[in-house]
């Protein structure tokens, strides 16, 4: 993602201040910083696709430097998300599970469908597949879909989530939102949302064939975030949907 982001920043007509990598250079010809604060001081916006373990520390640094933040890291804990929300009081943050415009629209549809289809007759299931190297499951996008459904139904995802069914798990709980995660090959990302009743099935699938779609969306978010007031934003804001 670092290399793709660098290419898309240049393609978008913006100035690439540099990259942050504690171990090795991102790409030839790009200035590499070993301290995030130094990169932030040289930048209007920092685009972050690192690791969940770094999010809380990054939030503190960027809030201190006052640098806008585009965050695409997945697998965040509740504590990580709290750190992001706290930093949003000081800087503009665009946080998204997926920066693809297509996924953003699917999330909006998921919420509207969940509000229209009663949970006592329409079961909601989310199936996702990614490459074998992915370390978190379900994916951040799948969790985002689950949150969209829960929002449409007026419930908390944590109260109705079902993952990893195995063995004699008993009948499906009423109103549950189910998740299934598959890993294999080099699949960039596939997500299917299914609403199933006794009489019909409705499904929406999004397939990503190139990670560049995420990089393009993240750079679009960065250009949008520059100069915005502090707050926690999403791709719906970037696309003008909210």
C-alpha cells in the first residue's frame, strides 16, 4: 500500500512530503522518516495504513502536531477507536474500514436495507474472503457492514454478532448478524452481504481486484481532509453523501 499511495499522491497532483517506515525505505526516491512526528511536521495530512498496534500512539502524535489524519488501518480494538475519537477533538480524521467508493455505497445500502427488512424474518449474514497473509478476521470492511446493518436495525453490533460457528452451535439466534471469514490465495478482497428470509434471498457482493482502489480513495480523502475543522469523518463525508 505504501508504494501505491505514493503513486496516487503524485497522480492526484499533491506534493509527497515523505513516508514513515521504521525498518526500510518505502520506495526509491522518497524521503523516509523514522519519527512520525517529523513526518507530521512536514505534512498537511498523514495517510496511515500501518498496524492496529500503532494506532493509539499515532493518534497521540498527530493530535500533538495538529496534522490531519487519514486512517485505513483495520483490526482496531475498542481502546484504539477511543484513542482515535479523542484525537478527533484536535484534528480532522477520516477513518474508514475501506476507502473504495464502491464499498462506501454498499455500506449505505446495507443500512437502508436493514432498516427496511425486519430482523425477525430476514437473517443477515456477511461472508468475506482475503489473501492468506491477512492477520485479522473478520475484515474491517466486514465489521463495517455489520455496523451498518446494526445501525439500520437500531441495535449494537456487539449484542447481536455471531462469528465462527462450529460444531453443535444450536439454532440461529433471532436478530443475529452472522460473519464468515475465508482466507486463501491472493484475493484482494471480496465481501457479500446476504439477507435471507423463508421466501427470498437478497445479496450484494463487492469484489476488489486491485489494491489501487483503496489507495486512490485514501488520497481523495486526504485532499478532502486538508484544512477541515477537527472531527471524526468517514468516506461518506468525502463522497458528499453526508
